[in-house]
C-alpha cells in the first residue's frame, strides 16, 4: 500500500469543498500538503486552521488556468519540500446554459480551468515525478463526464476530456511508476450546491441520486485517499455518486 505519511501532496482548489476535505484527509494521514487556490484570503485561513492542528501544510495562491502560475506552484512545492509525490487536480468551475447561447468567453473559461488546469498540473508534476521515481495523479472529473446534461455543454466537454486525459496519461506513464486516476463525484453539498443556494431546484437534484441525498466533500476525499493508497489502481474513473449513473 502507498503510504501517505510524509508524502508531498499538492491539492488545487483547496480553499473549500472537496479540495479542502481532501487536503485535510491527506494531512490527517501525515502527508505534507500544499493547498492551492485562487482565493488567497480563504486559502490562507483554511491552511492556518490546519497548521493549528499540527499539520505540515503550506498555501500557494494559484490560478490553474494560467500555465506559468501552475509551473510556479510546482516549483515552489519542490523548493519547500524537495519533491512532489501526489497531485490532486481538483480546481474547477461549474456552468449552466444552452449550448447555442453559450458565449465564447464562458466556454473558454470553463475549458481553461477544468481542462487546461488538469493539463498544466499534470505536466509539471510529471516532470518532477520522473526525477524521483514515480508518484500519483488524481484528476477530479464528474458524473457529467459519464452522462450528458442538456444545459451543461461546456462542463460536460471539460470533464469528459479530463476522463480521457486520465486514461492517456495512465497508459503513458505506468512504466515510470506514475499512476493516474480520476474521481467522478455526483452532486456534492458545497457552498454553491445546497438547499439555500438552489431553492426549488434542490429537491429535483436530490431526486437524481437514488441514495436520497447529495454527497459530502469528505466522502469524495475518502475516494481520493483510496485511489492514492491502492497501488493497483490506475487509468480508471471512479464514480462516487449515490447511484446517479445507475438509472
């Protein structure tokens, strides 16, 4: 089993939601965790909370849609800890709207964060992992990489790309002891996905999950930990979605 203790881990989109839960789960396992997010204030606050619990953590502000910033994220991680063993490419944005009314700007924003961000994070992490004998890449995909949704064209496109990027990377780098796996969450209770924010649409969203509720960030984080620790897991997308895709 891949031991997380003292492993250097980068988590993007780590200031809240699934990213924060994942960073906390890795820290509890004894990993050295770099939390990354574009929200500097919230990222620093959450990182300080983890530090107060005695965890070895660091915050680095990063916009994953900008290649140079992601390159610097990996460089700063290696400067601080000497290596990178795991990266969780979690940062992402949602988007809703009819395809024929989606602007070029909005489409490219979703692709640049959800898809390009995974490319940049993986590219620079792999460059370091090749020097140190391997590592693990976890890409946050979505159930909407497995099924379509009428008004989620850009999001479907980006997350579908992440799923296939994961397979391609897993095949290419297996011989280099680099494992690459995607996680496909169902709808998860976060700051933007909850009853207060969604109002009348919330119950309909819950109804799409046979288990009768939305997921919790910690449940997705648990799947990430499993995918990292199990050394026979690579090249797949693991749905964690309350039965959503079984219907």
